[in-house]
């Protein structure tokens, strides 16, 4: 399979985790998504790495995203967009994924799962995250 498919599965689990206090995806939902026959063992490992990494670094990722929101509150960000922001920020900061790849992948995801303006919004916020992380 591909990293793109694994990333899409991770995105769904991260989105779901936004509705749970413990910041973890529902175990049953995770099992169902990971049971997808099209996923290889490497894909499943990558999904778990992304979901666990976002959960582990949630507060730091949240702070980084919040600093790059213009005239917007973190708590008011549309949940599909927020899941994409968390995923891409994690991949850029901890996953060793080039910024252009991480941004392109999540923009494609929010074009499917977000609103009409989600792609522009996510791209704009992540451009700020890239500037911040490259400056460090």
C-alpha cells in the first residue's frame, strides 16, 4: 500500500481523538481501521506511530499551531482542519517528513473531509509552522 493511505487512516483516528478527553482514538475504531486488508504491516506501524506521536506531543503541537493562527482561536478551529494541522505539524517536527510533502498530503485530506476553505486555511497555518520550525 502507500504512506498516503496510512496517513489517511491516521488522520481519521486523530480526528476522532479530538472528541475524547484522553486524546486517544477509540480502540474499537482503531482496530477496524487497522484491519483494512489493503494496509501492510508497515502501513499499520506507520499509522500507530502517527497517532501515538500526535497524542504524546499534543500540547506542544497545539501550542505551535495556536501561535500560527491569525485572528483565530485554537478551540474554534474546524475539527477536520485541526486533525490535519496536528498530523502535518507532527510529521514535520518529529517524523522527518519534508514540509512540502506533509502539507500537500494534509491539504488533499481536508479537500475531501473539510470545508471549501479548508485547503487554504490549513496551507496558510502550516506555512507559519514551517517558518517557525525552520527558524529554530
